[in-house]
C-alpha cells in the first residue's frame, strides 16, 4: 500500500522559511517523477515543483529562486525547502508520487487527479505579513 505523509508546515512571517518533508512508503523515491502541489479552498490546485529520477527539477515561475525540491533516496523522502515566503504562498501543500512525466518537465501544468498516482493529506503553510 502506497502512503505519502507530509510534515513541516506551520505559520511563519513573510520572508521566513520552512522545509516540508514527504515520507514515502510502498514506493521508492527514485522511481519516476514526484512533486509538490498546493491548494487553497475554492481555488484550483496549483503545481509547485517536480523532480525526476535523474534529479532534474521544474518549478512554477512564482517560486523559482525561492523554493528547492530535493529527494533523499536513502531516507525515501521528498523535500521542499521554501525560503523568502510570501503571503501568496499560503496554502495546504501536498506531495504526489508518481506523477506524469510531463509535469516533471513543466510543473505549471494541470495537476488533475488522473495525472497523479498517489498524494498525501497535506500540510498547512500560513504566511503572515
């Protein structure tokens, strides 16, 4: 049974940092593409970042230079380092694995359910000014 468990969310002030972690079970972190998406109630799901098995990454424009996606295969964990956080980053963040390969090339694509193999319950990130 595949399970993804996110952690590391919280409340921070604008300009602060958080590191999200996604513990994977039933699936290895070096298999295919994985990524993070975020969702605000009432708004469309938004892809944030993706990484493939070769370590190549993709980010949406609004987080480039601020967020870094990485994976630790020894720990079977996916990470999202978020720096210089802004109020617009407030959302629940979910990890997903595996995801369709085109999302690894372009994280700004549509992260519909059918394009994602599995995803976790999410961790809330709240950024205040």
